[in-house]
């Protein structure tokens, strides 16, 4: 019974702390923010590698800027953002790591930044990249065509041979029987 009471008390404290933080965020005075290069196109990367990038932002308003939350478009993107106050005319960084091990082809990632902004509730940054497979794992067309020709040659050989092609026998013209 005491463990249950302790658990409920901990849950209440945690939820009150989150509620208090959200209320504090709502009561903050609104400001404005500018993010450098909100749309980025990266060169192709090999599947399984990581793309690390940083978005620089500026507090262009007259009140302190507080980033409430950063939400990424998929679990393959991890964003690290400052939890401290960004003073007016100062800047901060949002570090982003994209892990390509589960993707292939064209990938577009979105990052929504929620803060105490005056004109909009959030700002979004977007990046895209082509994830390619490593050349060791991908057959090119020439290799696939050569394999096709070898299979066709093997099929033609089997069609021209009577009996089992795995038998290493021979026959003579005189005896007419197969010898192994």
C-alpha cells in the first residue's frame, strides 16, 4: 500500500512539474526568431551513415526566447536544442543527427520548433538527402546481364545433352553403351 501511495505521489509531482512548465511557457512574453537556412539539400550519403547538421537561430525580438519543444518527423532524426533562455539579439543552435540505416532513396526530414513566438506557434526547418546503397551491395546492370548470359548458356547446354549433366560418363562408338 505504501509503495502505491509513493508511486501516485511521484506521478503527481512529475505531472505538476510539467503542467507548471507549460503554464510558465504560456505566460512568457512573445518574441520573434529567425533561423538560418530553413531549407537544405544535402549531397547523397551511403545507407547506414549519419548526417550531422546544425541550425543556427537568432532571437530577433525584444523579449527572451525559450524553446519549448522540438519535434522531428521520424525516429531516425534526433534533435538537441538549448533549454536555457536566449536573450534578445543573441543566438543559439539546434543540433540534428539523421541516421540513415533504415532508409533508402530520397528522404525529407522536418523539424518543428515550438517557442514563445509572437506571429506563429512554431517554425519548421526542412532538409532532404538521397540515401544510396554501398557499391559492394548493389549489382550494376553489366553484372546482372553477364549473370543472365551465363544462365542462358547453362540452360542451352542442358537442353543439348541427353541424360543427367552431372554424370561424368562416356561411351564408345563400338560398344554403344554408357560407361561410368
